[in-house]
């Protein structure tokens, strides 16, 4: 008998557990909530800010706006009861658009609609499009643009593929106020280059071409390491420490490295290119330390100086021209985590582009100012230099 009772308890308990739970509002219905009032609109680039007064009802939980974008996509924006405004964004025109506002109760009941009209200002895409520059660069084309609103945008770079069809070559997602990217690896033969800008709402610009549509890439080569050497100026640091060596910075081997001593930052080192060259860019490789990058003594912030004629052995800084204050940046923007995107960037080397108007030089001086591990020493693995010998 006891066994039968126990089996019945288990059976009915299991039956109850298998019964489908019904999702219900956390609060019982109290009827349709009141509507917002005193609605005011402030037009913004690509959208608008809408302010309002929430009805004085305890059951009102939030306010939502429903609207249709320029591209026909219907979207919603919401704000809690603790504020009195929300933003409706994502438009790519300056026409009038209708926005419908609703209050929502704790029982998930929706109020009657309240309609208002907005007229967005020029969108972030259009503002950025007007600033795009595309010009010939070493081995390809250089793309520049401004994004004063610092809106997250995707910049798609195009050039013909092997069959002559325009193809997507690279996508850059950026919210920087000013940015520059390049497509390289092409011979000095006229070809098309173009850009398309997109936002997070499905809007896109027209295809942007340079004047004349085609550009001729400037000739570029990786300057020969056999002619280079690390100079030893009086105020340069010694990079021959802890299995490192000065010359390993330019030995064409990214698994070797130079290593400055403790308490050596800022740590300058000087490269004699062995030839006079119009330098297009340098590529700096981190040391793969502990099976990863962006750590320990890997360079982070550094300056770049150049010189045409033979420098004084004293290393007198007044003789050198500073052309760059820059840093190695994780593409992902993550703090302590290293993503696949970050790893690929480190493996391929970090590129730093010279100004196209920079005169030919023979000597390059790099000063490492800080490291990813906040160490007092640094250990760059390799430096490649690109340009055209004169």
C-alpha cells in the first residue's frame, strides 16, 4: 500500500512538472494605460529626440516609439518610466516622418497611439560621404574620411578582382572622428577603387569613386634587409639582452627579437636603411610571448623620427624630424582579452603609414615609450620598411 501511494505521488508530481507553463504578465490587467502628453521634438542628424510627459499612473512601465526608416524597415525605440525622452534614429534623408508613441503598462497593455512628426537632419552617412578622399598610394589607394559625430559606421573598400569585377576587398568598422585606410599590393597600372559606407540600420551610401574613377598605384617594395643595419648612437638603448639582439629587429625573422634592459624606457633604436628611399610605411611585429601578443614587453606607444643625412654619433635629437606619435591598437578594442581579430593583426604586423608628401630619407629612429605589460623594458620582434628606393 505504501508503495502504491509513493508511486502515485511520483506520477502526479511528474505530470504537474510536464504541464506547459503559461507566460502571463507580472501584474493583473488594470485597463489600457493613459497616453503621453506635451510631446516635443528636437531633430538630430539621422533622427530626433522626443520628449514627453508620462501619465501619472503607477501601472505605466515604459514608453515606446514605432517608426519606419528611409529604407522601409520598421523599428522600435523604448525608454523606461524613469525618463521623459527617447531617441528615434536610423534615417538617411531629411524628409518628414511620422512616429507613433505608446505607453506600456506592467500588465503589458498598450495605450492609444500618440503621433508626432520629425524631420531628421543630414545623416551620419551623408556627412561622412562628403568628406571621403580616395587617392593614389604606394601599392594601391589611400582612403580618408571624417566622422565628426563618431557614429559607428562600416566602410567597405572595393577594387576589381582577378576577373575584372568590382569586389569587396576590406571592411573597416570605425567610430573615429578621423581615419585612414589603404588597399595595397597592386602594380602601378590604372585600376578602379571605390568605397561604400553603411550604418547599423541597414542604410548605405552610393558607391564613392575618386575623380576620374581610376587611379594608378605608386610603385612600392619592401626595402631589402640586407642593406639595413641597426646603428648605435650614444643615446640609443642596447637591445642585446635576454636572448635578444639589436640586429634581430631587422633579421627577417619574426620569431627572434631585440630586448632592452630593465628601466630603459623610453627606448630608442635607429635603423640605417642603407639606401635613400621615399618611405610609404613601416610594419612593426610584436614578439609572440607566452603563445600570445599584447603582453609583457611588447611595444605599445612609440614615436617615429626620420633623417636624410648621416646623424651625429651623439644622437642629438635636434637633428631628427618627428613624423609620428602613434600606438599599436587592438582591432577588437577589448581590454585584457585577445580575440582572433587581434591575433591576426599581430601575426600580420601593425602598419603605420607615412605622409605621401614625406621627403626621401635614409635613417629611421623609433622610440618605444610604453609596453602592453607596463614593463620598464621592451622587446620588438621585427620592423619592415616599405617604399621606393631613390
